[in-house]
């Protein structure tokens, strides 16, 4: 999952045809002389990567960084997708939520072990005690602010459509947090209701169930 889940959900929501390949074997598909990293396709030497084929006079393009990928897909998506929101205010809300999703992801990288880094206090991870403190304090504070924000809207989502790029991006990060701490949203009733509704969305569920073009996602953040 990591940074790959959000672009997959946004791509599926866009209404555009797309194909995807999940890296399931890091040693062969990513690393090594024939791996994707050595190919030079990834602008910053990391995943995810969006390969856009040439179209007419437009040359082919490789796009890195998940935020840029999601915003690009939203820009070329079918209008009924609702990815960019309805008007400038909803667009601003979407971008704000995307930035919040990035903050949560960066904090997770520091405070939570993963499928690859399985010990606290190593490879940039904090100690287990510091991790527990983050989950109970800083993470909870961010969730409380998100709960307050979604509670202030007229509907049950951050935007009228509920499927803006930022909402989907935020969902992808909160979903990964819930896979580690299942009760992390329990005290944020409005946010939890929004999360549950987004998870139940048929297009989102298709990606989570491994039925989209990219197939099954492996859990990245884990408790060891």
C-alpha cells in the first residue's frame, strides 16, 4: 500500500481506462540490474510511478510523487468523477486534505514499523515507547481536528460529492492507520462515519478488494 493505494483509488474513480502493476517482489521487480529502479523511469528513484503514453503531439511522460500523480489524474479525469471538487472552495479543501494525508504518512514512516523495517529504534524509526506516545497524542490530535472539520460541513463528507482527490488521499492514509490500530477513529464519530461511507463506495471497495487493474495490495505499515 504505502504511497500506491491513493493513486490506485483516484485512477479507478477517474473513469479513465488504466493498467497497473504492483511490485510484489522487491528483489527482482524493483532492485537489481533489470529492476524498475535501474531503468531510470522513476524521476526521483522511488515509487509510485505513473507512465503516461504519448498522445498526438504530446510526448510520453513519467510522473513520480503520489500527490502529483493524483492531481494529474484528477485533471484529466472525466468531469463526473468529482475528483477536483465543485468550485474553488472545494478544490482548496481537497488540496488541504491531501496535504494532511501527506503529514500523516510522513508521521507513520517515522513512528510505525513496516513490512520492511520491523524493529523500532532502527532505520529512522523511533522507539516503541515514542511510537505509543505518537499514536495516543499527536495522531489523536490530528484525527480530532479532522473530525471537527468534517463535522462543520453541511453533509457527511468534506465536499458535496465526497470523492475529491484529497478525500480519497486522506482515506488511503487513514485506512492504513486503521489496519495497524483498528480503534484509532472510534472517538471521532463524524470522521469514522465518513471513513466507513468512503470504504463502502463501490469503486473504493473494488481497489481494496484487489479487483482493480493493479490487483491486490500488501499491507505496508505493521505492528511487530
